[in-house]
C-alpha cells in the first residue's frame, strides 16, 4: 500500500491506498445531466499511463508522425500535453487539500477539469489535484504526477491475487442499473438502464473485436453476450463467409475450443493484465473485458424466483420483482470505442478507418 504526499512540503494528501487497474470507464462522458457515482472504490488508486488533462493540443498542431510516436494511429480532436502517470482516487480518500474555486471550471452541475488543478495542498498551497464531479462524469480526484510523491506504507502490504483468488473474491458488475439525473424539479428522477460501465467495456471490446475480425464477420455466444455485441458487429462487418468465432474464456471456464479465433477474457482487477490460456487457444486474439463485466457474462446471477400463486414458499423472505428491462437496445459507448480504436495499429486499414470516420452516422443509427 502507498500514501501520496505533496512534492512541495511532504504533507500527506491521501489515506493508505492499494493500486488497481484503471477502469475502462475512467474517461467516459455519459448522457446529459446524469448523476454518476464515484469512479474508484475507497482505499484504491489507479494510474493513467498516458498524458491526460490540460493543456490540450489540437490534431492540426500534432500531425500523424508525432501522434504515431505516442501510439495514436488515427486523427483525434486533441491530445493532452500534460505529464503522463496521473493518479486517480476516490474523493473521500483525499486528505490535507483545499479547493481553489477560481480554478474549478465546469459548474454545469459540479466541477470539471477547467484549465488545470483545482485542489491545492493545505499546508503549502501547491496545486496538486483536480476534483471532478460535474454531471455525466465519474466523480474522482486526479492527482497531478509532478506535484505528488508516492511513498510505501511499511506496516501494510497487498499481495497480488491469483486468478483462482480473484474468482472467489471478485464482484460481478450487473448489466442493468438505476440511472439518476441531477436537479429534477419533480424530485427523484431515475430509471432503469444499461449500466454505463458495461457500455464503456463494450466500447473497448468492440474496437478489439473489429480489429481481430480482419474485415470478416464475427459471431459471439448467444444470450447476453450477443445482445451486447452481435447487432453492431453484423451492421459494421460484411455478411460473407466464413465468419470468425469469438468465445468467452477465463478462469473457472472450460478450455476454449481449438476453432475459436477470438477469446473474450477478463482483465486482472489489480494488475490490468488480461487472462491468458495455455495450449492452442493461446494463439486466439484476446479481447479484454473488465473483470466484473466478464464475471457476470461467465457466471450470471439469476433473478429471484417469484411464487406463481398462493402463499410464500418456506424459506422465501422476499418476492422482489425482476429488474426492469431498459427501453432501448444495448449501445456501446462511442467515446471509449474511439479512444481504443485509434490506439490499435489495425485502424490504419481503410475499412476500419471508414468505420471510425462514420462513427457519428453509426451513433444516429443507434449502434452506439
């Protein structure tokens, strides 16, 4: 475990924290006026390996050569010119900081990135972090990498869990959740919808599925996985044969079949490394999924059964109705899809570049 301290005076700025993988939805912007919860679990931190946050440089000022050197293979609106290694934590895990209102930015429903850090060290006044809690953004505190130091906490140690341990201790992420909107004049305003975390995870996975397809159709397992991916894959890929086959693989599942071209695998929640099979399946293209999303796909939690009639059966304490279904078909997050696809060398292929250039059209068609 680690604590983060001010680079200027050494004052402690966080509680002891354990490192975990950066969530797939870390930079997601969801809907309009939506009240999203805290990004990170309390007691954890993650590191953004790429530069993130202001100042930003437009694509016209960067060009394809400099972008390719940074691992970006298709045009984007802008790239961050900040330091790499920004650290994200839960807002409640920050200590010894004060808000700098004139640097806050945002103010639609909360705080945004503004022009730079909006939190300062309480002891010396050094700008150290950005608090983000505006509508449609995940609530978080992003520590500036050049303004903080990471120090180990001697009395605490967090070992990396094995995949068997992750399978026991990990939590599944439900695909459908209640979504709330800020500031409704009618009071509490919420509805059941597809989980934004699933939409972000699907956006990242879909970019990999398209790259792995090499322009051929791709089939995924029936059921919930098909509901998430198949409609969009069928719309974006040609209806020719043979099709490439994607299967779910990972700890606790049977060994992937030898004819599987693509495997949907979990990412280790601590290290961010994808699960890798042994044997012939190791040659299949791995498509990463957040562990919680993969866990639900692999081992879905059944709904609570309801008695058909009469009194409650012995041992049944509730008869909660099943989770309501969303009113629209599943749509992958377009921002996460674009963010991932431009970082895959396969996007240089003309057919994939065409999909990227027509992303707005695909959004209007309800695919994203």
